[in-house]
């Protein structure tokens, strides 16, 4: 359990984290700063950091939009307690960015969560700065495990690809559901049945993949009878410039954009 955490920003992802902390009991006292003043039963929310009395909690999670950090960090730096841990979920903001603004001696962990955290099924990848202790890493792990799985990388450059795959990935899956639903309607199914089939087929298949010890290629092969309907469809999807190539190009585009954002 973490005695006290300061959450700066309580939008979709910040709210998901707060929900996970409260449901798991990993945080005893969460203090929230958000200018929108969201209504959070049982949690005191203030509009600005100036309204939080010293000393600040030693664990601080930054869940504001990346473009807001230049406004938030100067006030935070002036009040950081000794031994503070700063966890950021801001896309594209590097460890060196925080070191330049908070000081190289401050422990910072850069993370990339994703939106399934809202239902406790997220995956978050973390990269720790040089000043982070083993105990601080364990604290971050506990906070983030409350909303799903956690993985760590020592190579910060991989965070661009992480952002492109798991950070942006839910949107790709939602697009697949949209496309499958539209194709079902085009094939003559009623809209309500098409929506149900598309959604439950994708989510059910994802759960099967999660629980199975087989890799996705094996699971795909298990569904595919030679000369059958699935094989006919896969011949289209796996053709040159088909889905595998399209996904590689999509992830490459997202990775490149993450790299651009990191440069400011």
C-alpha cells in the first residue's frame, strides 16, 4: 500500500488509475488536482497545485496532457519533497525532458498505459530514470498493476514503438470491429446483429488468445480449414499489401509520430 499519492490530472486515464487504486486498496490517500474539478465521491479535488498544503505526497503521478506539462512542472519543482517519485503517463515526454525541468536527481518513471485500464485490463510499459530506487520502482509497479499488466524496459527508445503498439493499439482494434460490422451489413445482416457479431467475435477471440498457450498463428490455423470459407477470406487479408503489411505501416507511422513529438 502507498500511504499518499498526488494525482495531477484526472481525465480518462487519470480517472481509470484512481478507480483502480481505490478498488484495489493500493492507495490509502489520493489527492487530486484537476482544473475541471470532476466530481469524485469520497475524494477531495482541487483546481490547482497551490491548493494542496505542504508537504506534498512523495509519490506524484502526472496524468495531464503533454502540452500542459510546461505549465505544471515549474510549480511542482519548487515544492517536490525529498525522495519524491514522479510518474508520467505523458506520451512523447522523455526522461531527459523531466530531468531538464525537475533536476537530474529527481526519480522519474516514464510510462505508457492504454485505455483498457478503465476496466482493469490495461497494459502499461515503464522506463525508469537513473535516480529511481528499487523501492520506488516497486511502488510504481503496485500503482500501475491495479489497472492491468505492467512491463518494464531499460531502453527508452523503445517507448516510441510501445506507444504505437499498445498505446494506440486499442484504436486499431476498435477500427477492426467497425470494419467487420460494416462488412457484415454489406453482406446482408441486420445492423443490430452485425454489431453484436462483430463486437463479440473480436472480444471473444481476444480473450481466447489471452488464455491460450498457443501463439496467434496457431490459433488462426486452428480456425482455417483448407479450401474453406476462412481460407478464402484470409487469402484476401494476407495478400501482398494486405492486413499484415498495412499494420506494419500503421505502427511505423505512429512510431515516427511519437519520435517527432519527443523532439518538441
